[in-house]
C-alpha cells in the first residue's frame, strides 16, 4: 500500500511538472502569383512578392518557479512552391556582401531564453533588436515586399544574427529596450552591437534602432506610427551606413472588408523612391488573401521595375 501511494505521488508530481510546461508547433504557408518587369508571371514561394515566407517552427516555455521561466524556439524556412527547405545567407560583417549560402535546417531561429521580473536574456540565432524596432511601427507587418526593407533593410542590417546574446528590459510604462551583441570570435573578428528602444502605449508606437559592427559605420533608424482608429499613419528617418539616407511615410485604412496600405520609401542621396500599394482581405482569423504592387524606383540601379503579387497566406 505504501509503495502504491509513493508511485501515485510520483505520477502526480510528474503530471504537475508537465502541466507547467508548454510546447507549440506553429507555422506559415504562403504562395503567390508574381509578375515583375521583364519576366513572365510565375508561382512564388518566399519571394519578394510574397506577404511572408513559409515556415515551420516549434517553441516551448517551462515554468521554473519563483517567477522564472525558460523558453526555446527552433524555426525552419520552407518553400511551399517546391517543398524544399530554404537557404541561409551569410554576409561579410563589414561590407554586407554575400560570402556563403548554406542549407541550414533552422535558419530562421535557434535559441534559448531565460525570463522573469528582471526581463529576458536570449542566446542563439534570432531576429535582431534592430528588426524588432522597425517592426514596432512598420505598416505591412514586415512583409517580404515592404518598401522599408527593400530600400533600407532593417536599420541597414539583416533581420537575424547568429550567436547573439541579448537582454530585453521589462516594460516600464510602455517603454522597453533590447541590447544585443555578437562577440568578435563569433563574427569574423569584428564584434557587433545591436539595440532598440521601443515605446508602445495606446495608439502610439515609436522605436529607435541602432546597430554597428567594429571597423564599420553605424546604422540608425527612428520611426513612429499613430493609429487614429479609422486610419493609421507611419513615418521614419533612415540613416544606414554608406552614402544613402532618407525617410519613409505611409498610411493604412479599411475600405469595407479590405485593408489598404500605401507606403513610400525615399533614399534622398540616390534619389531613389520605392512605392508600395497593398490590399489584404481576411478570409478568416488565420487566412488572408492579398495583392501588392511594388514600384522599385530608378536610383541605385539603372532602371526602375514594377512587381505585382497576388497570393494567400495561412497562419497555423
């Protein structure tokens, strides 16, 4: 009888431990029919004229007690057009030039976090603080065809860091800050620093993004958005490394069931203007049909180009 009670207690304790943990499988499926100047229409997976890139991920959280939690996230890119896993691109930490292309399994995310009342510490491959700063106010939800991204990237840098060590503060009246770094031994001998300061309260969202690699020029973006209810406006000042700098301005509104966005990004040095018109129709809470027209202006390249996409995105 005593052994039975001990066994039941052990099972109960195990059940309690499992009850304090959660693991979630999630993902995105996105495909579009895309047409660009000088090319025929084609089906597109994870291209410029997709709303987002298809992916499959798993994340989990464990309650460690005393207000402390541990979390993990692994996320893999999938091309829904072919079923293949997507590639990861490595860039030179100073020049930004592509140095290697590999078929990494979890190229979108591979990290572990500890969080509590002190904030969050995250280690591994993850979206950069600069990316989260831009995402706080950008109108399309950082769609693949975002003119903010196509003109200025995300504060002049890529969206993800390998080997990142970051700390995010708790929210202080809507104000948070994230400081991330990649040690020089993990970044070809040049340490990288990446940070944001984000303020969200009511209809206002504003953020500063900053990043710098040793022996390179810093990148800065400062943007804000205001939701008036019937419509939303956003704008930013962009000063990436190099000669280019400029601004973005745009707005979103609903016309019946359709959400419309007009967004403009202007590089004042190269006299290059990118324009986006986007329409989205929610088929359900998880599935959206979209159409987008992206005008890539003449500036950095010799010719301008029009890009059109018509697609469906499903979140699960």
